[in-house]
């Protein structure tokens, strides 16, 4: 799972939203939900993004998208 989460973040950073979304959408974990939230915020779907932030137990973020992805990656590295 950890590698799939990292793969989704890397794909998102490369601009491959669709593949990043497909990589993370079936993972049932709070980090996956957080990545999912970030991806939907990236596409401009704020209401869907807020749903995924809630599932991830995170507040809605307006942080720079790539900066947030790096924060997610750091938390995954430290906690999984």
C-alpha cells in the first residue's frame, strides 16, 4: 500500500491526474483519502474534495497542492 500511495503522489506531481486517481481510489486508508482530497481539489471539485478531507480526518486545505503532497508523503514515511 505504501508504494501505491507514493506512486499516486508522484503521478499527481507529474500532472497525470487520471492515473494518480486510479492508483489511490480503491485504497481504504486515511492517507489514501487525503491524497484523494488533494486530487479533487486539484481538479477544482471542491465539494468532493471536502468530502475526502473529512474521511481523512483533515481540515480542508488551501495549501499549495505540491506542498501538501510533500506533507502527505512525509507523514506516510514517518507513520507507515
